[in-house]
C-alpha cells in the first residue's frame, strides 16, 4: 500500500451516504480533475514531468483551462467515479484498477505519487463542496482511494503472461464452449442472475416476470446471450496479441455507457462464465485454464470499463500521422536532433 494510505474501501452506511451526496455535487469531472492536477503540480512541481501535458509552461489558472489537462483530468476522475457508482460491491472493480496500474508502468509512477494526488484531490474537494465535505465523506474517499491504489500497485509490479501451452488450452476450451454458444451463453447469464437476483432488472432484455427456466428458452434472452458471447470469441482466438483488440472492446464499452448497465455487472459475469466453463469441461477445467480465463477476461473488462469511462485510444493511422508530423517538425526546425524519444511513446 502506498505510504500514508489506509482503508479497504469497505465503508460504513453513513460514509456511503455522505460520499454519494458529496460526489454528486461535482457537475464537471473534467474541470474538477484539471483543478486537482493544477493543485498537484503546484504542491509538487517535481512530479509535473510525469504527465503528457507537463512540458507546457502554464500557471495553475491556465492549466485548469487547458484542453489536454481537462481531458486527462476527466479520464482520471471518471475512472475513480466508477467505484463510487458501486459502493455496495467495490471488490468487483479490483481487476479494473489492476489493469489501470499496468497501463501506468511506462509513466514511472511511484507509490508516493498516489498520496500526493490524494492530498491534492482532498484539498480541491474541501474547497468545492463546503458543508458536504464532512468527516464521513473524507474518510470514505480516503478508504475508496486506498482500495484503488492497492490494486493499481498490483499492476505496477508487473503483468501476467501466457505460455504457448496455456494459450492452446484456452483456445480448445473456447471451441468446446462455442459448439453450443447460445445455450452456454444463456447458462452463464442464468448463473449471473441466480447469484445476483437483486440485479436482474439492470438488463433491459431480461423479462422480470419469467422464471430462470423460462428465460432459458426466451428468444430475446437467447439473442442477447449470442451477441455478448460472440464478442468474447476474438479474444480467445487472438491470445498471442490481445492488445490488437483494444479498440474493439473499447467501442463495446462506449455502447454500454448509453445502456446504463452498471460496470460491476461485467465483473460479475466473469464468475458466472467460470461456472459454465467448469460445468462444461469437468476435470479439463484446470487451474491453469482458470488463470488464463482470468487473464483474458481482465483484459476484456478493463478495455470495456475504459470505454464506459470515455477513454480514447489512438488508431494506427492516428499514430502514423502524429509520427509524420513530428518528423516533419524536426526536419524543418531541429535538423540533426534525434526525435526517436518523442515518437517512441506512440
């Protein structure tokens, strides 16, 4: 755990209520995030170079109005907002924050940087919220933030990798599942609803008046099961190059944003799927297969969460255009300088 951070994210009822009330008062996440980052680099100027906009020679007031800072602020605060949207079951988001940690390895983020960001965020929250900034609100935010940091640090300490044997085992398992994709997909969704009956109404295509057995044969239920589980196939068929599917799952997340399906349901579906795979494969459902499934589902769900959060990923064409622009700039203005360090990050 980062120095100074404490709390498991398991909040008292009073903390949950006051965190929800206080956070709801933040109407513009981008503006709020920009204020937090402006305060952060004012308090700790040495950290400024770790951010993509850090080289801009802007004061605090200018940073708050800068488009790049506001966009970054919106992405960061929106990612934290996910946990506030599911205070009753935050553990389902642990894999999402783990993957977020992986994505920050290249930025050279240190454990103490998280405490600095928390201090800046609390400072701005106190200024913005007035009477809503209560003791319960503060301790609740600290505990939730600590939960996200613990899981991000897991990611910062390294990524999992699949062996050739693990990839082959997972491909074979998927092909077995795919033989009866619709029925197996329906079974996974039945597991999900059975495990979380109070969440049944979050899916607009689940008819509340039908029993679980009746849902198994419901045409609309089966149709959506087919759509959802067909979307998993590309990942299991491209286990040696999952990053190439980032935009595919990011776009799915963007579509889900408008359906108002709680992100936690995506995490719940992981356990529901494992039950179906286990029932389907029997003794062939090995520990290594369970490990691989978690790895693949972690990738898929993290990209979907990012899509829901509004994250944008550069296309190859965008990357080529940016690299070309940098090369042209250097050839025209800084002849003889090495521009590789600038384009490497693309």
